[in-house]
């Protein structure tokens, strides 16, 4: 089997570019994973803040409710 010059060129290009493309693909996947992790951290922080806000709100209501109960 004889390879023509353009076939050899294509094979060289393929074997040279393949590792580069695989590395780029891996880098892209890593960035997506990092972005997803950052988004989860933001959601967790927002959830924690919301829980703290609700907890503070409930804490503030309790003394008022007790004072109202004593008045009545």
C-alpha cells in the first residue's frame, strides 16, 4: 500500500493535533466542573443566608409573642 503525500500529511496532522484536542477537551470539562462547583457553593451560601434570615425572624417574633401572651 502506497500512501500519497497528502495522506501522509493528513496522518501527521491527525496524530499531532489529536493530543492537543484531547487536552483542550479535558480543560473544557474541568472548567465546566469548576463552574458547576462554584454554582453549588453560591447556592449553598444563599440557602444558608436564607435559613439564617428565617431563623433571625423567628427569634425576633418569639419575645413579641410571649409579651403579647402575658398581656392577654
